[in-house]
């Protein structure tokens, strides 16, 4: 044990606990869970808690807990850290443990469902955004599904609606926990069935704009959910124009929907925005550089949104556009995707945008490609999906405002 001071008059010394024995550091998106074994010598008073710190050699981040493990948040994805823990009693902090092995938090993206080869799929695929490489299996949706919507917080990924089991549009809302691979869990229901859904979120509220209902009608309805809870969706407001197959991006305060196709089959260049924390109808933002629809996808940092490729009639656009989310105005050319496609989903960490799958004039694709959101330029190959796949939906845990 470590002695710290003594009482005057020969009373017993005060003492703090010994150092815990360090265990494994399990990194997540922007955080780490540090395991340890409590010290056998607790000092002259019972242990009341534990502290933990992580450092990249310059910056230090802390966390506390009542037992193992202790979670430390606020870390930067893609940066290497080590961590230490200490025990605490009424006399103060004990000495630091040994350091963990180095670890690197990463942004996990999930790519859900889609039309794989000639049939819909229920497969959910995983990639690590800061690296490059092929997707791996994460779990399953409750049924085969494509043209669904998706949104997320940093911990939970939500799937909404879609063409379910190749038979009908659905009102199902279900969720996954990024930190643990597995199958979908029921969340609740949307107010009606919906297809070609566009979703976006900040870290608290998810908002989705419907596309087509079971009667085949293109609708302008917007609904919302509270991501950390479960339950049915609630009416948010209406888009300025009823259209399906839109793209979406978001900051922590503002959501933006762009492009799409009307009931009459007219492709749109509309961009409109909402304030996520409130409710209300969409407001005009500006126009895309090219008219297009059918799953533009979307990628965003906290300030900039990038819309992906899409279809306009028989024209396959490879256009990437960007906007500054906090302002209004027309989109600006960002660069080009690897090919002109539609049915391509988009998601992002805070710095890197990912576009997955889709279909070009030659058929469905298994391509994953990426951009650096803060710059401009053409997309770069990232890796491959498990199979060719269009009309999937993707989210990322490494972004406080994540889009479909």
C-alpha cells in the first residue's frame, strides 16, 4: 500500500489503495473501455471508485467508474493511445497502474440490406472507415430488405422501412448496436409503410423523409424518433415537394435533403433543410449542380455535406456535389465518383465519406469508394462489399450527425 500523511499524536497513517492490475483496452468509436483487476490491498478505507486516463502522448482524457471496466470518451478516431487506471478511497487516489498496450479508436460503418445479385438480402456488413479494405459480416436484418432508410447516433444504428422480403413495403423500424455484432432488434413502427427512405440524425434525434407508400404514392411526410429509446415514429412536418429516392446529410443542428423523383417521374435538383431539434416543414436551401435521384447517398463533416452519384432518366451521373450545411445556396462541384451509378448509399466519419455499391449501365456493383470531406477531388477505391449490391443503406458510428 502507499502511505499518504499521518495523524498527529501517533495515530495510524492514512493510506490509499494499491494500483489495480491492468487488463485489456477495447476501443470503440471515439472511446475505449479499460478493464482491470481491483487491488487486494485497498488501504485504510474501502475503495469508492476508479479513475482512468488515456493519452496520445500530448493530450490526456479521463473517465471514472465504480468497477471494471471504465470507459473513456472524447478520443479521436484514427489516433493511437495508451491508458492507465487507479483506485480511489476516502483518503485519495492510489498510484497508477501499468499502461495498456496501444489502441486506436475507429469509426465503424454498417451497410445494411440491399439488392444483392438478383435477390434482396438481409445481410449487414461492416467496414472500418479510417482504413481501407473489404467489408465483413456483422449480422442480419429481420428480413431481406432494400431501399430502406437508415440513421444513427454514435452508438446505435437504425433501419427504417424498405421493400421487405421482396413482397411489400414495410413500416418496420429496427436497430443495431455498433459495439456488438449481431442481428437487428425491434425499435417500433413508422406511421405508414415506406420505401426509398432518406434518413439523417444528430446524436439524439433521428429524422427521416418518406418516399413511396404501399399504395404507390410518393409522399412528402417527414417523421422523427428519439434514437436512444424505442417506440413508434412521430410526425415532424412535410417536404416542400413530394419525392422519393433522395439524398441526405446533416450537422448536429440542421438536416438537408436533396434531389429525388416525383410521382410523375420527374427528376429533381431541389435542396431543402430542416432544424433537427424542432419540428416543421422543409425550407428551400438551393439546387444541386445536376438533377438526379435514386439514392444519392450523403457524407458529411460537422460543416460540409457531400451528395453522391445518381440517375437522371437514362443518364448515370458520377457527380459529387458539396454544400456548407449552416448556410444556404446552390451546391458546388466536389469531384467525380469512380463511375456514374445509382442506388449507391453514403455515410461518413467526421473526415471521410464512404459510398457503397450501386448500379451502373453494366449492372450491380460491389465497389466501396471514399473521399476526404474537407477537400475536393475524385473518389478513391476503398475495397469491396461481400457481393454486388445496390439500394443498400449505410451509417457510421464515428460522426455525431450521420446520414443515410
